[in-house]
């Protein structure tokens, strides 16, 4: 199977490419990146050809592409890849606004290509285990969710509103909204949020707390931030607590670790040894392409997660609950 | 001076109760007459409504008395202008739901500033567990999520502060000094001296403030 990489602007591109390299029978057919230095370096690392020209890249014989550009360029790349009949794994968030997301989904349907959105948290072992417990009825009816996704400020284009479309709230809310939708099988009907910029001297949000209500009355909270600094023992967290009528359980995708104490400036480090969820995502996407099945995480899933994140900004701006 | 404290006996470190303090559980028959026989009566928030207008009554809030909270409060207030996110999570059973939430609002306002905006979202009151989420925007740049699960499980408190270059985390299960959990009520106990020191005179202004928070918590919705 031949897979092309479109842009290494998002750091996940490297772990996705690492994942491709581990799989037998999979070849990185080429790398397109308008940042020539970055693209050439990546092509050298992954022993493939670099393309400066997007049309030339998309003319190459390959089954699918993985898009890891700035958020502002997702639409352009998805639409062009779809027209070139390439199946697509697109980094989250799907787009910067709902209209673009809808167009991306529509174009992919029109050209008969798969559009999967990269929500790797679904492939974390503890997150999957809780999903299995819910499906087996061990928790009873879900009453409420509590979620967090707090990490470090990624900097670069992430903190440029023109290229990212939003800060920590957009970057981190979509992950856990996706997990809540996946766990419950229900849609969010309202969002209330407080969004602010606390932790860094940047012109974009780095903190937000959201409350949400689902169509079946389940309520949820979410804490999204870039509040973790480099001396914190780990990058951050991705947690979900499910309060059920029979049992309450909590999972953290980054919890599996040992504590490492050293005498440096970072005296305590949590060394992660859990499963590689990015690799799980890549394997699932390739399986989807190979078997020509529906994606595990569709463009619609990406759209619904985006809607909730954008509603948080609107709620903060209007100081009112936003109904979806 | 004779001081009487009404409280949940298992919550108060018995070694901290001196001979000058009369300690009574809320169920004790002497509660009805104790007010007349003491100089000061210290009561928990859930009994505040029964003693309105009484001059020698002071009210305490359990959250404010926990040693962990007193230490974390110092971290949060070290820089008075510090911005950040507060998260309080309580798992409780057999408590006066409204009083717990009202009390926490009162205590956290003293740490984080005046609550400018409060949004309450809850599940069906008749369903166990009953879950409530309070979202609060405080004056001065702090925001908070207060979450409560009222059910049948053991009591647990999780409290987090994400400030600028400062993160503080507490979990009563994780910080329990004796395992397995259930052997000790530590760390969720407090000292009798702290009750005497940190209680509030139950005057008109105090009750007005409580009433404001009660209205928000009872009615749901937002303020």
C-alpha cells in the first residue's frame, strides 16, 4: 500500500510516518510540503521523494494521503486529494468552520474516497477498555462525563488564529467531545463555556471550561488548556470519567507511567509506557482503506466535534448557553 | 468561656477537642438546649437555617477546615492577582446536597474572588447518582468547575489549581496515608481549634450571601 504525506506542519505527522514505516507492505510514496526545508528533511528521514508542487504529488500513484497541515489548509488539501481519488486521513480539527467541514465531507462523498479524522485517543488502551465496559453494560446508564485535555503550548502556527482557527479550546476539546460521542452514541445539544488566555502571553485562548448537555440528558464537563509547563512531570493528560448508574470509572490515556527522579531542573518525570495510540490510528486507517470499509472516525464525527468547540467560543462571547 | 461545637463526630480529630469544648453530633438531644448553656455555638452550614437570628452562633464550612485546603489556599492566593482554573470534585453520600454546594461557593469565593457568573447543570434529581456541575467565572481572572456526585460511594474530594507556572493537585483517595482505603478517615478530617478560628458570625449579611448562593444552586440555570 502506498501512502503520501501532505505537510509536516503538525507534529503528529512524524509519529504517523513512524507508524507507516513499522507496517509491512506499506510505503511512504512521497511527501508534499510547502516548507521545502521541512519537507526535504522529512523525505530524507523516511527515505522517500519530496514534492514542492501539490499537483505533481497528487499525480503520484498512491492509495491514500495523510494530511498534517495547519488547520487553515485542511480544506484545500482534502478537496484536492479527493479530486485526485486519494483516500484521506486528516488531522483534527477537521476545519476551522462548519461550512468548510461540510464541503470537505461532501467532496469526499462525491469522489468516492474515505475521509477519516485523526482522533488517536480512541485507540488508547484504557480509553478502549472503558468503551468495552460501557458496551457490556457494566456501568449501567451513563449519567455524566468529566473530561480533561490539558497539555503544553505547542507554539508556532497553533497560536496564530489565522492558521489555527482557535487555541487550546479548539485544539483539545475536539478529542474528548469525540470520545464522549463515541461512548454515548448521542449528540450534544447545548454548550456553555468560559474561555480565556491565562498561561501565556499570546493572542489566542489557552484555557477553557465547558459544560455540555447531550440529547438524552447526560451532562458533561470539559477542561481544555495549555496550562502544563515544561517542568511538569509529563506533557499533560486526556482523561474521561464516566459516571454511571451502576459504576463510575475514570480513564487517562497518559496514565501508564513510572516516576523518574533526577537532580536536573525537571526533578520528576512521568515516563509513559502505554500503547502507541497514533500507531493504532494509522493501522485502523490502512485497514479501512484496504478493506474499503467505512472509516471508524468519519468526517461527520470531525464535524460534530468541531461544532461543540466552536459553540464554546460563541458561548464565551455571548455569555450564554449555545444550543446546537 | 464555654464553646460548643455541633458536627459530624467522625470528621473532627478527637485529640484536638479540649475540655473547654463541648462536642455534639447533630442527632444529640442536648442540641436543642445547648445554645442557652454556652458562650459560643459553632454549627455546620447545613444547620445554619435553624439558628437564624441567634446572637452567639457561628457557622463553619468543612472544605475550609481541611488541612489540605488550608495549604492549597496559600498556594492559590500567594499572588493575589494570579489567574487560572480551579477544579473541585466531591463524591458524597448522605449529605445535605444544597448545603455542601452553597458552602463550597462561599469558601471558594473567599479564595478566588466574587462569583460574577454561575451556571448550574444537573442530572435528574431523582436518579442515583445525582450529578451537578457548577461553572463559575470569578472576578479577577479565575474560573472554576465544581462537580458533585451524590450517591452511595465513599466520600472523596479532588481539588486542583492550574495557575501560571504553578499547578497544585489533591485527591483524598490518592493522598490517603493508610491503605487499603476505608481504614482511616484521614485525610478528610479537621481540628476543633480550626472550627473555633475559622467560623463566621451568622449575621444578616452572612445569611444574605448564603441565600444568594442557595437561590442559584436550587434553581439551576445561571446567575
